C-alpha cells in the first residue's frame, strides 16, 4: 500500500511538473522594415524629398503646385497609381507611379536628371530641386521597384544598388 502511494505521488509530481508553464521567449527587438519601398522611403525620400519646404507636408510653399507629400506613412499612398497635377504628364498618360511601367511614371522621370529618357518632353524641374541628383544606383533601384509592380511591401530590388554612388548623367 505504501508502495502504491509512493508510485501515485511520483506520478502526480511528474504530471504537475509537466504542466508548468514554459517561459515565453524574449520579445525580439523591433527591426525596421527592409522591404524595397521602405528602403526608398528611408534612404531616398526622407532625406532628399520629404524635407521642410519641399514635400514634407501640405504647409510646404510648393504644395499648391505639386500637391505631393512624401513623408513616411504618406508617400506610398500619394505615389502609387495616383494621377499627377503636371498637365503634360497627364496628357501623356503618366501616373505618379504606374505599376510595371517606369517610363510612364512621373516619379521616375522627376528623379532621373538624364533628359534623354524623357523623349524630349519636359515634365518640370528634376528632383530633388536644388539638391544633388540621385546616384545611378538609386535611380535604378527606384526603376526596378516600379518595374516589379511598385509593391508597398516585399523585396523586389537589390539593395546594394543604393550603395552605388556613381553620379547620374545630367546632374
């Protein structure tokens, strides 16, 4: 009888220890998103476009002309499949960013100082206005993102292009 009681207590102890809650894993530190558009935002738009006086907010002096805010959290919805306010771009059927078609995307034309790809058309001042032109790698990164459908998430372009500092022609 004592033996049965000991076996019972041993089994009960094993059962209780098996039911103990296991510690939760440590939460992982917040990692900034690494998708292609988030890299465009972080490495191109925020430092060169979404600056005070340019495309940071509707209070910027030029907003009435371009009606474009490129600040984080707003840029994608203001670019993706949106009609521009530029009359020539509208008449040519351009969108700010037209999926799969960089040459029909005003955003791409505005970043590319090399006028030869415009087909002789002038869509207004190249951007960033008064700043250094984007590098060949940065422009190609944007082009590849558009040609891949301009997704808001996911990686569709090689981020090493952003490290290419080769000056773009016409800049």
